[in-house]
C-alpha cells in the first residue's frame, strides 16, 4: 500500500526500499523504551557523532603529529587557537538570525556544514604533510588551514545543532548528547588500535655533511617505532564516519517516522486523536499528554541562571581551551605512551559521562557545584605537571604515569557531565537558553585558547625536552 500524501508531505522523498520503510515506521516496544522511536534515537546519535568527530580525531592524533610536524610540542596550541578562530561560524549564524530571521533554514546550514567537514577531512588525509615557510619558519599550512574548516562544524554545532534537536521530544536530546560524546569516543578507539609505537629510544644515527658528501658523523637521536597504521589511514576512517553522520542527518530530517517525533507533530497528532474520539475524556488525556511531551517550562532564579552560565563558560575554558593546548607539556615528559593513553582515555570519559546522565537524568545545582570542586583539584594537578615540564612530579616512575593519566580521565569526565547537566537544566528554561548556553561555552573556550596560545608560544613558561 502506498503511503498517504498530504500537503505536508515532501514531493522528493529519500530513495528507501518499501520493506525497509515499513520496518523503520514500526513502533519498537522495548522494555523501558516503549514511548520512543528507536530509529530516531539511532539517527540522533549518529547525527551527534558528526559534531566534534573531526576535531576530537585531531586531538587524539596529536601524540603522533607532534613527532612529525614542524611545530612540535607547540602544535596543540596552534590547533586550539584555530579551533577558536572557527567561532566565526556561530557568530555568523547569530548575525543571520538577527538580521535575516527566517531567511535561512537551519537544516540547510547543517547540510552545508557537514558536507564541508567531510570534504575537508578527505583533503586533509591527502595533504596534511604539506608544509610552507611563513616568517622564516616551516609551518603545517595544509593541516592548519583544513583544521579550520573541520572546526567550523564543531563550533557551530554548539549553537545550531543543539537548538535544532529542540524540534524533537526532549528524550532525543539525550540521544544527541550521547552521539556528541561518541564523537570523542570513536576516534579514541581508533587511536588505541593504532597505537603510538611505544616510547622513544636513543640510537646512533649517521648524518652526511650537506656541504661535503664525503664527510659524515654519528649523532645520538630518539627513535620511536611506527604505529600500527598511519595518520593518513586514521583520517580516512574519520572521513567515512563523518559521511555516515551526514547521511543520518538527512534521514533524521526527512523520514516520516522522525517527523512524527517532532514536538509540533506530536501536539497535532494528539489533538486530532481527541477530535476523532469525540469525548471529554479523550481531550483531557490529550492535554495531559501534551504537557508531558512539551516539557513544562520552568524559570530559574536569576542568580542561579547567571551562576550556571558562568560555570559552564569556565568549564569550557579549561576543558576546551586552555588544557588541550598544554596537554603535551603535561603528559609527554612521562612518555609517548602516557600522552597517548591520557588523550585517548580522557576522550572516552566524555560519552561515559553522557551515559551516566542518561540513566541519572535528575541533576541539581548542588550536585553540579560539588563536581566543580572535585574537578578543580585535578585541574590544579594538571596545571602543575605542565608548568614543571620537563621535570614534573614522579617523572620516570610508573606511579607518575598512572597519576597523570587518571587525572586527565577524571577531569574530562567531570566537566563533560557538568556541561550536559547544565544544558539539561537550560533545556527546561525554553526560549533561547540552549543557544546562550552554547554561546557561553564557545566564549570561554575562545578566551582561554588565545591566552594559552601566547603563554605557550611567547611567554617561555612551558618547556619541552629531548629524551636523548
């Protein structure tokens, strides 16, 4: 039987086989999930994966890139500052909303961002090793320029993707956040499989005199075994995952089963059902369902509202801006393996925090404040290890490696949970609260990245070392 076509049905539908279309329109009655469409959950997760996938992939690849790119240990600070320059994306989006309201559909902008990010990853896999001289110094020009384009996806997602998900029932916002967490988890899994080859060892190398080829001399230089697969292969994997995320958004935005889970569609369907029933009881039940589906709007005290906005900005400042820039100085003195594990496992802590929020959705300002105190202790320790490089506490001991890795994991997990908890609170505020929550995060990240960039590259307070 052909599906009914009404005035709200798009003329151009995705080419989906009818049997598959029938299956995805079925209601899945799974214990604990009977009030959800699992298909929408899956597509929301895959859509969320595309947010920070590429940038998280760049960060977990840094243990290898700092060994090959000309910026060395300072490369993380360059990546961080370029990510913050990409905040031009949400700024431009905000301006279009103010001066061109209703002229550009959010879905069209999201299509453009995801496609642009996918193309940028493809080019990066082919060109990331290309360098040029700028100001007399060799720079990873291709890598840094393409990083800007993939960063536009992540930065703009904070103010565009989250508000877009408000078109759907609140329950799917958590699924989207799980996907956003997986945007760090998946690259970490790929990085753990890839490995870093181990810690460097000192070996003798013969160097030929460039001016006199007949002369040569021996030097002691660090040697690191190669990883299981190259950075090029790693970026190609990210490209494939982002392409899947782009397709998933197209399905989420167009499939009839997904449109049925939008808040407005739910309201209209309930109203139509009550009219067909023709009974007061049906109307009362419909009204109760609408109140449940539309999430009762609450209002926080102004002081609490401002406090949470400031807190989420500070959390993002340390988690997204300052600390990614100095992670090489905090971890590399303990070895490549410690750096690799700290980057990969801390990225995995992000989705674990999202799953915790999924099963423990009720949060309070007091709980968030307590977590901020716990994370502050690890913040201090991480800062100390970076400032004391190349001789941080317990360097050369297994205990030191374990402590720095676990500190990064707990720190990342705590701030991830806090960001999600605060976003969930602002979700109940309605209006533009989620927009301003995302904007506060991006502002905190940008300011911290700029300050840390100058501290790392010009202040001379962070020091690298050579194992030989």
